[in-house]
């Protein structure tokens, strides 16, 4: 009841863009309990119940965002930490370890999903619906495998360094 939700978003790629794979690396690298974001926001500053990053491709454009559940009093400090994390990844990029760990996590999840007939069907139908074809799930794995750290960091800079970031808040009733 007393929880506030902070969402700092910026324009992201559309569903047909190859950039979604690189931003999924960012999302994965920024959303685990061992991520620098989590360590900064929750462990060092005690500001959030949960925090992470999302990449939501849309039909024409999407959204990349950092989010957290916190107290209303912590919102300004939390927003400052989000901007610091954005500056860190746009200026210096992900580290080799962040990149390789995130890539391995995504490939593991994709392999697990392809073992489920339901997940395979869902990937095929979604691929057809958005115009990537029924093999989109299989092609996604190949695209993730081909990614390099330099490519991912270039894509992160492309999306996270744009002006026009928007902060949305849901605050508890007073």
C-alpha cells in the first residue's frame, strides 16, 4: 500500500528491429540480483523492493525502461541512481563479464523454452503475427549467439543516450 513504482523510460526499437537482441542483453544484465543496478539501488542504498530493466518492442516503436518499487520518499534518489546507471552503460558500456553472463542466461532460457511444445508454438505464432516468420524463435538464438560486446554497447548508446526520457510514477494515496 505504501509502495511507489518508478518507471524511467525512453523510446526503444520496433519488433522487427535487430536491435531488440542487444537490448535484451542489457535487460538481462540489469535485472538480476547480482547486477550493478540491483547492487546500487537495493544493496548499497536500500531504496527498492525490486528493480530492473525492460525492453518492450512495439509494432512501430517500443520502450526501454528502468523500473523499481520503492517508498515515496526514495523516488528522487532512485531516479538519480537510474540516471547514473544509464550514464555508466552509455559512457562505458557493459563489461565483458556482464555481457557474457547475460548472453549465457538468454541462450539457456531460449533452449529451455524450445523444449516445450507450447513455447515453440507460441514463438511460431508470435513470429508470424509480427512478420518475422514462424522460425523467429530459432533465428533469435542465432542472432543472440552472433552478438558481440561492441555491437551491444553501440546499440545501448544508440537508445539510452537519446533526450526525452520520461519518468512515470505511481505513488501511494496520502
